[in-house]
C-alpha cells in the first residue's frame, strides 16, 4: 500500500488541491450509522455476503501477559468460497477471535445457532438469517462482538463514498471494481483500541485504471465509543494506454493517490 503524504505535502501540487473534508462531518455520520439499532441496519445481510473478505489482526491476550499473541485471519478467496460452509466458517472464526479479545464466551450462542441451522445452512444460499440469529444469541447491541460487526455493512461504507464524491472524486467517474480486492474489511484489536478499516478499489471510467482508498473507524477497547475516523486515498494506478494529458491531469487532481482527506 502506498505511503500517505501529509496535508501540507498534498497541497504542494501545482494544481488546486481537492476540497478538504471536515473531520466532524465524517465522524458524526459514522457515529450515527454505527449507533443505529442492529435490527435497523443491514449488518446481518452484509456480513453474510462479505464474510470471506473480512481480515483480522487481533491480540488474543492482554498485551502485558507473557503469552500475548496476535492472531491473523486472512479472508478466503471469494472464488473458492461460494458455498455456505466456507462462509459460515469464516464468520464463526471472526466471532471466536473477537470473543477471545473481549473475553466473552460465545460458544453457547454459536452452538444454539448452528443447532438451529444444522440441516439447512450448508444448502441455503442466503446466510443472513443465520447471522441474524447468531447476533441475537450473542446479545445484539449489548455485545461488543456484535458492535464490531455493525461496522461491516454498506451503509457505513456509503458515508465514505458520499464524502469522496463531495470532494476529491467530485468530477471523477468511478464504478465498483469486480476484482477480489474491490472491497475488503480489516479488523484490528489491541489493548484499549479496536479499529475497523474498509479498503476499496474503484475502477476509473473515463481513464483506464483504478483508485484505492480506505476509511477507518477507531474505537475504545470495549467498543463502547467511536473515538476517531479517517478517510484517505491510498493508491492510484493508471494504464499505460491512457492519454498522457488525461493521466497527468488525473494524477494531479488525486495527488497521485496519496491524500489524507479527514
């Protein structure tokens, strides 16, 4: 991933820099979206379909413990994870890792949920009902595990997309990238801090290439409070087939894909 420049270096381009977002705007939007009751979000639906695109880096013990360790969970290749068995496994793996971090026992909820769906889950193309029941058994909005998953749905992502469209991508046409890295979610957790990061790769329409960006939500260690948010461009790739003038203008407008927005 490209190294990000700071705001002062981003503004050093000969062209006028993109409108900088106010930090409060994105923060308040994401706070409101995250605080919505679980039942009024699309969390279960989106976690079910995005399960193999969720990556984790989670401390399994308090850092001061001599056996402190980090568990890395890589999302599975979606091309090899089309059936519900793999997606269910991916969901439960993240649930168990988060449960270890928050020091809560998720096994009764997992057992109750899997027992209910034991005969149908592997053949049902829609896992959203399974995820919804699992989150209910985990405690819903009162569960720090569930509160973490409440960051993993499209309405959270849309806050970042809207802010980008109002600023640096205002005059740049993009569309969803259908590649495996088009949308990934990374959850990292350590003592006193949990962070959920949406990583996106958008296809440019008028010029062949892609722009990459990420949006992070950083919480306290119990997922009780959203402490900060950030939005930044992380990369820009333009095909050699692009016209030189178009390539130059786009690279200047997007600060070569290295720009902190908020």
